[in-house]
């Protein structure tokens, strides 16, 4: 069992995570995996109440369940099983079973974020339905929904709203510092760390890379912003985010830690299925997390103008995705795109076997 669990976890940690923070570690006892969150891994401003990390954990848990089927094992998940251990996200019991290997298994190590410009080609109804079917498989139909918008005008409005947060990030001293703290500029350093946000995965051209480097210094960023940098970045990203087949949102009924795990599980199945269908996928979620921070009563980091801007732009998403009383756990774009030039690397799983 020990070797099998090592294999399962080595595949599972290919899950996405905010800024490639990989906020997990594992303890294993016999056939039980205890999955722990590392709460300091991700951006402390936008990862409000660990919600971003829990989406990553949802992806990780879904990957464990999928990988387990390859070894005729079924993963039984218990979320947040011990109130006293708040970093213990899940207890996963692996039971012998005659399950068939999950059809998404081959894509566990192929899934990745694609930040390139997407082609202006829509998905077919069959493709859209195949992606929506994946959500049903996690058995939480009343907890998670998936919505796509492929109307060009609406995509433009959503792209503009999604990118509005980037203007704020580049003008906000703390968010600016957190953004650049996680950037890894050298391929060699990234190969060693296998964690964090490698500049190559941002798919910048030479000019963009140079300007981004200049803006990494706060004093220079102030000057560049006076020349219009933050506004220009948001404008360019608006175009990028509305490029592609559709923009999408994963909707949950309310802000609970479990619902964010369900959202992550749903996101991972949709993303793996997208990979199987040859579709590129790019989470674009900072606006949703900034808004969550404000409504959770921790909006202290934003001034009034920034707060208004975040809330009004989230409202655009809320209205166009027709969210009603629910909330957007995360948003993304999906479509056909050229292959990425660099992929995020992942650290070996940190596993402690206990007797
Ligand atoms: C909760 C969550 C939020 C994310 N938000 C963004 C985002 O706003 N912009 C972005 O470019 N990537 C975003 N990502 C993608 C991560 O940066 C990416 O998963 C990570 O760098 C690892 O790369 P990979 O997906 O290729 O494995 C998000 C991922 C997760 C799980």
C-alpha cells in the first residue's frame, strides 16, 4: 500500500494552486491519507480565509480519487474531519474496489494553465455538455454549478471586469509586493524550487517581460503607473480574457470551506476534461477573491475607491453569469490555443508515514 499511495500522491500533486503555491502536505497511516493545508503558502491578501487554497485542495482531492481508480481503489473523502485541527482538510480512506479506471486518469499529468491568447473559435454543444457532465460526477449537484458564456459582447464585458483588479494590484503597495514576491525570474531557480510563479508561464513577449521587470520595483511602478501602466495592463488583459471560446464561472450557494473544496473538485474535473478535448484553460479569479475579502469584513486593505471598483466589477460578473443568491467561487476562460511555452513544475509530495 505504501508504494501505491506514493504513486497516487505523486500524480495528485499536479493539481493547480494559486500562484503555484502547492499548499499541502500529507500524513499516511495504513490505507488512510490525512491531507493538511499549509496556510502560509498562498497570497495572504487574496487567499482570504484560505478559500483559494481550498479550491486547490479540491483539485488535489479529486486527483487522488481519480488516481486511486488506476489501482482498483476507491477514495472515500471526509472533509475537515477534526475541528481541533483546522489545517486538516481531509481524511481519505482508500478501499479495495472493482472500479474502472477513471477516463480522466491520463490527463492528470497533462493538465496545465494556458495564458496565451486563445483563438476565436466556439465550443460545440457536445463539448460544452461533456464539460458540464463532469460536474455531475462529483455528486454535489446542489452545491456546485458551472456556467459558460460565449456571447462576444458579454465576454468583452466580463473580460473588462475580470481585468479591473489588475489595475488595483499594480497600484497597491502590498498587493504589488505579494505579486512580485512569488515571481521566479530564472528557469534554473524554478527547476530547483519546483514551486512559485515562473515568469515563463506568463507567456509575455520580450517587451512585456521587460516592462514587467521594470514594474517589479515599487518606486519604478509608481512612475510607470503615472505614465498609465496599470490602466494599460488591465486594458490588454481584458482583451486576453475575452479571447477564446467562452468565459466560465463555478458557482456555489454560499461561502463555506466545504463549498470551496467542492468548487475545486468541480474545476479539476472540468479542466481535465477540457485537456482531453484539446481545450486550453486559464483561471482568472483575483477579482472574486478581492470581493470575497471585502464581504468577509476584511476589506481593510482596500481604500473606498478600490472597494467600489471591486464590488461594481464583481457585480458585472454576478449579473452576466446570473448568479442570483449564490456566489462565484472562481472564474476562468476556456478555448482553443497554441501550446504553452513553459509549464509550472511541482515539488515531490511531502509525505510522512506514521505507524
Ligand atoms: C484558486 C486558484 C486561483 C487561480 N487564479 C489565477 C488567476 O487569477 N490568474 C492566473 O493566471 N492563474 C490563476 N490560477 C492558476 C495558477 O496560477 C496555476 O494553477 C499554478 O500556477 C500552477 O500551474 P498549472 O495550473 O499549470 O499547474 C489559479 C489557480 C487556482 C487553483
